[in-house]
């Protein structure tokens, strides 16, 4: 019997397998396709994902193929900026840049190849999931070719049409957003052209921004992919036929204003329905839904795949504790309460953005532009990653300063913090104590130019306890923090027994 079986070896499944493989768990990965899908789908991730790749030991494989960019720009009907979510001139408290674009087939190859490091990870490609049964000993998987495998836990990373979710009978909560868009990927040998825009922030590079044209004539997004790869997303207008809009002549007409005179080759043109959907249950017995199997996010802030990687990171450290006997199975019940509010907040923001982006009425669009520009005068611009709320419930010391936030990652000398201190539970303090499985870091001994000491002083805290997924458990007295963590984890076990 395997400790964990992962259904689906896309980016989320392969990342989860790397994290769990590194922890020492015995892992089975099932993927019905023999090779990664050869064309790009997801294209964007943020600093938190790069930090998670650090945790999984794959950062040196994936970082060279990432394109560091400057964020997102929303342009109104009159070609003036109405919203900027960018990083020009802003500090980088996590060291990594806020926005990266990548080529998904490359990323999947890197994550799959990294699994060859582990003798405790078994990958079966070209094998399809067909069904499952659960009992007190774990989960029995029925696979194509008459294969049967058993695992203590299963993580379903099998996409938006998840066969596992359907087998469990889990319904989706529809957030009432569905819009048809045409996605065009191309290899481009030169800079993308833009119409005359005004209000672009000083020092911002249009070639290095994701630009959303909120034009009622046809909303569109232009994405700066990795290397020569560029992506356009065009909203389909009422009455337009999917097949007709995917025809080469229709695609050529849509990209012509941006690529006139620029050598290029269209790689793919496909229509999609952008949805806002969230599974009602993310755990059923020993089976967990993650990534698109659990939620589907409109792409307007580039957080879809990021959600799935956060799911995997949240589950991995909890499964590690349970499998090693450091926590009761009840700890895993905190997965959905922690992740669902994150996902729901970002999907709600993306749906809200989608509603103003997709306005087709010129008068309403003009009113939107004026309203958003007026609001921008009193609000400092943020980034897409700023949409992620703090964890408010679960394994956090609620009520303490900074609880549930993502913890900073300053440079320590020539290295990054996590590479110096290691992973797992870490307590940063000037008064280290015996913390059992918690790594103690003396803040005064860190060559981080005072970054963590300043973070603590800003929150009037003696110490900060950081979870393995880099979220702040809480701040306060060192011994009290560890005791509170232990009590929370033990309390989940008691709740399960009582139930």
C-alpha cells in the first residue's frame, strides 16, 4: 500500500509528488497521458509559487525558463489606464519577483523529470483512473488495464473534468460567471504593437506587462509569455460561432493590430468558457480534491494554477505529519477551511474584474472608466498576489499580529532565507528554546540586514512561528506559540473522535 496516490500528473500533481517524495512518503502517481500536453495552458505564477518550488527542491530546474515581468495593466475604452497591478519600484519582501510567465509543457517536463530523484515515488503514465472504493484501511483504486492499487490517501489533481470528483458525487458551487473567449498562442519575432495608450505608469514596460484591453468593441488580454511565446485572449461577442472564430483568417484579423509587420506563427487558437466554480467538498474520507478538480478561476489575475500549487503545499505538510505519526488524521480536516476562503476571495475578485472587463455597452464602459480612475486616486496600487487574504481559521493562532500572512523571505548573505534555515516548522526569535520538532532561528544571528527583526518590531512581537508552507502560524511568546500549535493540532483530533 502506498502512503499517497496522486491522480493526474499535470503541474499540480507533479508538484505534490515532489513535495511528498521529498518528505519520504511512498507515492504513486497515475496519469492517463503518456506525455505532457504539448501546448501551453496556464502561463502565469507569482513569487509564492517560486518559493514553493524552492521547498520542493526543483527551483534550479524551473527558474531558468521563467520570464520575470512587471504585473497587470487594465486599459479602458478610451485607451487610458484604469487599473495598474504592478511592481515597478516596489520592494520585494519575498525576494522573488511578483509575476512570472512560463511555458507549461516545459514546466511539466521539469517537474516530472525531478521525480526521478526519488526511489519512493512510482509514476505510471498512460494509465487512467476508473473508480475507487474506501474502507477503514485506505482507498482502493481501479485503473485501466484491470490494475488495482491501494493507498492510505488519494489526491485528485485530474483537472476541471475530474473523474475522481464525479466518482465521489461532489457538486460544484457555481459563482455565476461564464464567458466565452478565444485563446491564441503564437511565437513572435519582435515586439508586440499596442494602440496609443495613455496613463501608463512611468518606467512600466508594455512588453513586460499583461495588458487587459477593456474595450467594449472586444475585450482582450495580451500576455507576455516566456521567450518568443505570446498569448492573446479575445472575448467572443454575442452571436459569434466558436468554430468560425477559430478559423485562421478570423484569428489573423484579431491579432493583426498587434502584429502588423511583425513575423509570427500562430501555434493554437481554441475557445474556452471562463468559469467561477468551487467544489462543495474538498475531502471525502481519504480522498482530497486539489487544483482545477476543486476550483476553477477566471484568468483575469493569473491565479488559477497558483491556487492548485497552494492546495498541494497545504496538504503536503499535513499529510507528512499524519503519516509520520506526529498528528492525528483530524489535522487533514483543516484543508478546506483554510483553502476555500483563499480561493473564494480570489475567484470573487476575478469574477468582479471579469464583469467590468466584459462590459459591451459603451456608455456603461465610459462610466466604469471614470469610476475606477477616481477610486485609484485614493488607493495605492497593489498586485495580483495582494488579493490573497490571510488564513483566518485552521492551524493559525488567530488574533495574534500577522497570523495567517505569508512570511517574508529576505536574502541572508548570498542566499535566500529558506535555503539557510531549512523547511518545516520554524520559530524566529531572539530567545531560542527547546521546541521539539520546531527549528529555532536566532534572529540576531541572521545576516538579513535586519529584515526579520523589523518585521517583528512592526508587529510588536517577540517571536514568529512559521508553518512549513511559509504562512505565519502566529506571533507572541515562543513557548506559548508552540503550546498553542500543539493544542490546535490535538484539538482537531479530539473533534474527530467526538464526531
